[in-house]
């Protein structure tokens, strides 16, 4: 009788899979059977599609209607199939030409009134459609800019099913009121971000988009803290995780908020990856969908496991570890996070992704981030401060510090004990520190040196190179490791620790523009690794 097909896209993690939607009309008692969606989604989608079609002024076919989504094996959550289902039904009923929709990919949720609502994950969905050879996509109007990031695909943004029908029947496209303003912050994101100075939701992005006025917190605002600033630069250059410990009010949070701005802008590939994750999370800002700055995500220590690692019904939402992908994950008051939360970080730290278990199988989300931990030395924060009266019992201090020990800190190459900021620092007696642009330049050059050395390897950053590879292929200058080897013999350093020192020494050498680490680079690395000052200070500015 009547048959039509259209396509849509299912999301598996942050990957899209093209799904075919077929509608078939047979004579018989009016009925609407929808197959190929999970039960709950299915019933809701069926009701929405029917109401939307009727409320768009099209007649609902009074016949036996069957719609199927295939392949059946692909898990299909969310409401993004509505538009394709409606199009296929209208095609089978010959309200629209079935030939006009057969090669269309349609993505969008329908309201009962026929409005087309935005869905999460447009970018990865359209990427998948393009990869599968489709050239025309229909998306909710609000998502059109995001869809247009994909080259070689023509994008039609629609506000309503009526508009789609008009386009497909060469009718006059009706005006529609713009959608409701994007008020209502996502409840899942509430409490996930620590609002930072000028960082809004805690996601840093879009430097320079608003003219030349500085729109980021600058490193030159941080008084004193030379060791921590140096460590921040080394962390950025080599991708080393960093742990800052010290009393409250010393500038740890200030430093953390400045880290994303000394990282280089994302490469095109990384930009698309990050944008895809943020798209699936539903947090892309409307007019400016492409994320080009490394993201910054600072979950509060009370954040739920789901908001940390991701999850939730339907299309799983990326958690903080994925929102920080290719950027910075800052765990402030790190010792206050639950043991379970800290433990959950191990998998992404090891593999660069998180695996979320679902009824329909597991979903992998990217989660490769630079981790920055900050913690007070004890619950009151005044431990080890001269004359500051910490009354925490020694056992409490030990237990507090032990929370951050073991496997997690083992992944952290850099540790710095931040001293309280002094009055003379604050008054600028020591001179103003370097600004973000200067440090960012050095970081960029150091990364370029490392990348050139690591060309033809799977690694880009020193922190990614496995220890044995580093030792055999990129040794330090002769004798440069003498001090570290003595530390190893005295039990002050483990063999694994020695690898880490060499790795950090390479980054220090890259920052100084050296061909390989010398004794000074190794001494700086040892300091940064153990947090124990040995007087191996470099002149400010990284020169030698
Ligand atoms: N090193 C510093 N230089 C300039 N201001 C500082 C410094 N340390 C702290 N401050 C001031 O104190 C406030 C709190 O600092 P913060 O970074 O939150 O400290 P922490 O995270 O170590 O507790 C900052 O907003 C800033 O006004
Ligand atoms: Mg703080
Ligand atoms: Zn204390």
C-alpha cells in the first residue's frame, strides 16, 4: 500500500550509528505499531509522533501502520528519532514524497504541538551520517550551527514539523516563534562546577572571541608562589598531573583556574572530539558551538558518582571526567572526595576513557584530561604553619593525607607544597610574575619540541611515554641522573619514581630549549616529583 524510509542516528557513547526508519501502511483496522526502540521510549515516542502529526495539520493515516527502526542490535535511547519516524509515516501516507525523504537523515524530538526540540549529540550524529555517505540532514533549528560544523553536509534547521512538511512539499514555509529561551540550567550540571572567576559554568572557552579585552584570569594576578607557578607550567608543557597541597588562601584555586589558559588551543581533531562530548552532554553554547579552548571542569567534592564519571537514563550523559577531555580536571579539596569517587578516576587516568555499564551493554566515553589536585594538609588547613595553631591530632593529619595516597597519587608526576602567600608577595615586592601569554608561549614551544621528538610514535606529550621506552630511546645526558640514582639506592625513590623523574626532566629540558635533560633539569624534576626543595631553582623565565 504505502511504504517509505528515512534515516536517523543512534548514539553509542559519543559515536553515532545511522539507523533506518521504515514505515509501512496496510489496509486494515487503524493501528500504530512501532518496533525497534526500548519499551518506555517507544510508547512515548509513538504518542508524541501521532500528536505532532495531527497538530501539524496532516491527517493521521487510518490504516494499519507499522514503523520499524533497524538495526535492532543498536541500543537506541532518547527522543531524537521522533522526526525521522514522523517523516517516514508521512511518506508512507504520501503526504510527502517518499522519494524526497529516503536519503534524508532526520534528528530531533517532537513536542505534542509539532515543535521540533533540540536533542543532545547533534555533532557526533551528523558526523556519523556524513561518514555513512549521507549529504542532507534535518535537525532542530537551535542545533543547526552545531550540525554545520560537519563539512560536506547540507543542513536544514526546522522549528516545527509543519516547517518540514512545507519544505518537503514545496509549500510556503510557515514562520514559527523562536523557541523558549534556554533558561533552566541542567539539574545534573548544578553543583558539578565550582564557579571560578570569570569562568561562568566553569568551562573555559572561546578566548579572543569577544575582542582583545582579556577575558580570562591572568597568571600575573598570582603573587609569589614561584614553585607552584613553575609546576603549573611544567604540567601544561608535558601533560603531567599535578598535586598542590598547602594552607587555604594561598592561591591554589587561583592557579588552577589559570591552567587552561596556558595550554595551547585545541587542534581541529581535538576540538571536534571535545565538542562531540559537550554536545552529548547538552552544554554547548548556542551561537558558538565549536569548542576550541581546552575545557576546565571542577567538580565539587560532593558531586555524585554519576556526575563525575557519567551515566543516566537514555543516552548516557558524560560526567566531569569526560567534560574535561583534552582539558583540565580540577579536584579542589581533593581529600574531601569520597574514596569511591577517587577510585573511579583510576580507569580514565590509565586508559583515557571511562566505561559506563548499561542494560544494553557498555558505553565508552573519552576522558583524557590533565588532572590537578589541590588539598589542605589537614582538616583545619593550618598544619605545618609556623605559629598558626593547628590542633588536629597527628593521627587525624595522617589519615587525612592518606586519603590521597596510593594508586591515584602514583599517577601524579608533580607535587608542590604551596606556602602561605606573604604580605610582601601581595604588595608586589618580588615583582609581578609573568603573565599568561608569556608562559603559554613557552608551553607551546616546549610541546612542539616534544612533538617533533615523538613524531612517528603514538605519543604527543612526555607524560604519555611509557617508562621503559623513555629509558631506552630517550636517555638523559651522561651522569645527569646521578642524584636520582643515589635517591633510588637510598630508598627515597622507587624505580617507577625514577622513570617519572626522567619524564618530568624531559619536559623541563623542553621548556629550557635543551636537546636532552642535564643534571639541572633532573634536579628540578626531582624537586617537582617529591615536593622536597633541594635548591634547584631555575631562573624565572625558564632560561638557563
Ligand atoms: N598568591 C596569591 N596572589 C594573589 N592573591 C591571592 C594569592 N593567594 C590567595 N590570594 C587571594 O585569596 C583568595 C583565595 O585564594 P584561593 O586561590 O582560593 O586560595 P586556596 O585555593 O589556596 O585556598 C584569592 O581570590 C585571592 O584574592
Ligand atoms: Mg581553594
Ligand atoms: Zn589542622
